[in-house]
């Protein structure tokens, strides 16, 4: 049996990865609504805001969600992309680190030590729709305790991945909430190709199957099926044989330390 590694998907791009005795929260969005979007799943409980480290990939409200960030203990360390870090810095966290692409952040604490490599992303990182708000979208490769994971945040296909390096767990974005996906996002097949380029033992797809525009399902049922319902299945079907697709229910904790005999697609 390998070193401990577990993941819980809370919906959209929000997840908690456990490695090296550290709980790492990703792009927390823990509410039932966001503007015109409704969560079509049970909202996460208080355990979703239990983390030692929080990673924020960019300043869009579905990734840098201030009401959700306020739920986390102020003792947590937040590593946030330029633009997002300025927003997080007002919330009183003990430590906020600006995640500059190309940099590596070393986090040492009582629970364990992590190395967070900040990666470029192919995505608009500004705080929209506010004019003049600058920002940069990033991804993260995190390693600790002999385990590693890749959280690309939001990204399109126009980013170099060959230097990311193989990981135990990949969490690629694969969908959206309509009416279109846009060029700066990955569809399920592109996401599977990205995972194959990087190399991963397990892949848990995110950014799908959680939020959808109120009334849009009735107006555009085919779009709902394509961007909300089926991305997970299409991603799993497109994955190469070397990676296991992990498709948990919202809030389900998956223990990956069992190795290849664990979850299957």
C-alpha cells in the first residue's frame, strides 16, 4: 500500500485533496447559488471548509468565491493567483501567497511539507465583469509525502504541459454551464488528452455536473446534456488505459492509497 492519498469532490472545481497529512482545498465554491446559476446537488457541509491550505487558480467568482473562502479557518495558508490574491488578502488569513507562474511555493507546517509548483493556464484570469480588474489564471502541481496531484484550474488547450511531470492524481476541467463551452476551456476529449500528456494514475474530472443556469435546461435541453450531464462519461471513455477515471458523487471521499485495485471508471 502506498502513502496516504484521498480526494473529495464538492462539485464544480471544488475539491479537497489529502496528502502528507495536509488537507488542500481547491477553488472552493460551497454555496447553493452563484448569480443566475443554481447548484443541482446537495450543498457541501462544514467539512468542506476544513483545510490547512487553499489554492485559488484565478479571480473568477466561481473559483475565487469570497463567501465560501470566509468559511475557512484563518489559520489556513492561501496560495492564490495574481488578482485573486488581492481579494483574498482582505479576508484576514494568516498567510496569503501570490502564485506567480513559474514559481514554487514551499509550505511547511505541523501536518507536513508541500511543494506547490505554479503553472501557466490558458484562461482569462481577470475578475469579470468589473472593468480594470487585472488577473492571471494559473494551475498547480502539488507534491508532498511521496504523492502528487495536478490541478490545472480553468484552462484551454493552448498551454504547454510536457514539463508538468507525471502525477498520482489529475483534476482536469471538462465542462461548463452553457450555453457554450468557450475556447479557454477543455472539453472532455481535450481534457483526456491533457491527462495523457501529463501522465496520471487517477483522474477526477471537475468543472461539470454541478451548476447550471436557471431555466436553461428547459430552453436548451441538448446543451444541458452535452455540457452538464455527459462530460464525465465522455471523459472516462476518452482516457487511455494507463489512467483510472474517478467519478465520485458530490461529497464522496475516495481513498486512492489502495493503488490500482481502487476506484475504476
